[in-house]
C-alpha cells in the first residue's frame, strides 16, 4: 500500500451506499472494477476474508490504492461498472474481447429510404433492425429484401445525381426511384411492407399481398399480379426457414438464446439470434480466462450479459441455461423501456433449440482448444528457432513497405499478440522523408518513428508494451537498416528478416537473424514458418491496401487539380455531386455546368481535360 494511502482509514470512512470501486496497482493501472450495493461492506470483504477465488486472490496482492464512486442505486452502479470495464479493460475483470458494435440493417429517413448495412450509434429518424451476429446475416437479409421489396441500396451521392436507372433496376432488384420509375407513395408502401416483414409479421404481410394479387388479376393486370405472386413465393421460402415460436404469431419475434458451457478450464457463451421470427445467425464468445485458474461459468455468463446488452439494443425474450441476478434484469428492463422475458426453464420447441445451442457451445470449446493448442505449438517452435523461452515470446510486430515505382509509399505494422492477429493495433505510416523508391530509407523512417516514440514515452515514465520480436519483410538490406536503427535507439529486441526465396515460392523463404549471424531455411511444414508466413502475409496485405487508397486518392486529387480554375472547393463540389472521379468523367458538359461555381466555359475545360 502507498505511504499516502492508509487502507484502514479508507475502509473505515467508506459509506454504506451503492456504488462502483476501482482497484489500482502501484503504477496507477486499474486492476479491477466492481459494483456494490454497500461499498463499505463489499470493499472491506476483499481485505478481511481469505476465501476468494484464485483470480481475485492474485488481484488483491497487487492492490495499491482503491477509488470509489457513489451511485443512486445498485442498477445504476451496474451500468457504470459495465461502462468502466469497457473503457479501461482491467486485467482481472472478466472481459469478452469481441466487443465491437454489432451490425444492423438500416432504413434511412429519406423520402425514398435507402436500405443499408450499418454499424455505429443509432440515429433518428433512421429505422434499425438487429443487432445481427455478423455482417453476412445483414447482407443475406438485404438480398432477401431486394428480391421481395426492391428497395434502393445506393448511396445518397449516387441516388441524387442519377437520371437513368442502374443495373439493379434492370434485373428487378430495385424499383428505380432515382429515375422516377416509382412514385414516392408506392415506394413508401414497399418500405412499410419491408418493415412489417422485418418485424416478423410475415403472415399478415402475405394476406395483404394475396389481396393485392387478386385485385390486380381482376383488373386484368397480370404482370402486376405476377409480381405479387413472386413476392408471396419469396416470403414463403423465407418463412419456411423460421424455426422458433413461428407457429404462434402472438409470441414476441425478437429472441436471443444464450447457452453457457464450461469445460477443462475454458468458458464459452453461444449466442443464437432470432430477429423478426427468423434465425439470423449465431456466434460463440470466449472470455479471457488466463488470469483465472478456476473460472466460474456463472460469473462469466453474468458478465457477458452485462457487456453484451447494457447500452445496446435488446430482444423481447432472453432464453438462457443460467439464471440472471435481479439487479441485472432490472437494469436491462429500465434501458429497454418494457419488460423483457427472462426464461431459464424451457419446454417443447424452445427446449430443443436450447439443447442445440448447448451442443454448439461445447463443440466451439473443443475447436477453440485445438486452435489454441496449434497456436501455442507455433509459438514454441518459433521460440526454439530464436533461442528464446516460449513464455518470453508472445507479441510480434511485422513491417512491410508498399509503393508503385516510388509513388504513395506506405509502411505497415501489424501485431500478433495473445496467440492471434490483432487488427485493432495495426498502424500505417505515410513515408514522407525517404526518396521515392528507396525501400531502405522508408524502412529506416518507419522503425525510427515507431520505436523512437516508444522509447521517448518510456523515458517519460509511461507504460510501454514492447514487442518480444520484430519481423522485417525483406532481405539483408532491410535487416541491415533495422540493425542500425536498433543501435541508434539502444534496443535489444530480436530481429528476424524474412526474405523471399529464389523463385518467390511459399515455403522457400530465407530467415535472417542478424544478431547471431545466421541465415537459413525452415522445413516447408514447420509450425514456426507457418506463423511467420501468416504475420508476414498480413503485413503485406495491410501495406498494399493502404498504398492503393493513398495512391488512388492522390490521383483523383491531381487529375482535377491539374485543371486551371479548379481549387479545393470546386474539386470537392464536383466529387460530392458525381460521387467520385469516375462520375465526374462520365458527366456531360451540361451536367458539369450545373454544379455551383462551375461556369459553362469551365465545364467545357473540365470535360476536355478528362477525355
């Protein structure tokens, strides 16, 4: 404990009120965040009892100070706790790493609403349906809606400036509102039908379509009747894929099944999502149990529900094979605005599907363990190659340079940590100081920028997560530059060069270890080589993607900027009006002249320059 932090005085003065507490180590890093209905009693228990779980016992030994925040209720404390856990990612809290915002299907609030895939904060007046477990489920739903209701999917910048319908109209996947092929009233009717379908009222919608089909047939408008017939058949196909509570239209249509499985020190929560009465997908979640020798499945299940639902959209029914504490149910109901049905005892069809979810959870654990074992084997093999201890080789960083004959040079840094690729930690660097086409100077710049900044941060007392080894995609020249940077910065991190073989074939790579003077090849089936190839290929992909974006942006800008009279404002106006350089190129002189700030003479000059 800190000399300025007296634990006994602190505990004595804690209030008997609900709130949130934060355990900090000697460096001020948050170790653990918890909630309490009585802060005094809860926080004191950590230091007055010795029957804690192994995870909490390890945490208590590192506590240096404690901070608290009083709330008005336990439910409010639960919400604050969840927000802090997501923001701080404390080492000893139960964390579900895959906490990205889930995808939704969006219908925009325009006069002719756009149907689109969406991630992010939900905004009015748009309508959102979901969340879905993955992007594939959203795109599958969009394809169904395109076939049945023919709603537009194009961006506003395209929709607002078209005078001729695109290919989707020709193949009957869009009703062509951009070119006036459908009135606003009829389009809104299609949107209303799509919303009815997404809300699970397929039977009601089918009846309406049957009635419209009969009316069209009575008018002898057989083409219109055939369109309604095709819609009814498509809806019937979708409805045949519904599997839970679909026989009872009075039951809620948005249902989540949560199956907990805990085996051999691993924990999995399998989530099955039913939206609008349809099974839209499922997903398995694995919390980080490295700091918990004896994980309690119930604790992890409760943590998952809090992190997965608080502050996000919720279904009408949550069916689980584990109970939820009353305070968590209260917090979820308060956010949802109406009572959620929490079901733990299932019968009939629900019981069948819960058993399937439990089976999927157990299978996911088995696959997860096999994958973990495979990754661990790769790390151990690479550690032997580098003459390191396996425990000392966890984080790898790999660098690559990409350009086209010196144009738009970009360097990539990808990270492998926790036995997996970590895209959220990737970084791209625009190379500005090196001469065009000079890969060695580019490599020197990116290594100096990245590790020079980290060394400076460490010198200022900041906590820095250094890599255990650095991989360089290149031969002896690039590795030689890296060694020089290491000498300048005083680094001792192992360096590994990965040079392409004589015929650039996978499995023929040469490894260069500059500090031991070794250059050699690993067998094509070596687990260590497979790990290096995976990280190297990802670095190459990330570098090329960044380079192409930078190159294309530069070419668009330069193509218009080279035209006399086109400054930044006029260039932006043109790109916004026509949706990009391709649209500007395809525009006629008359179309160009309609853009604000573009005269007839300038429009002719733009047209001549681009053709």
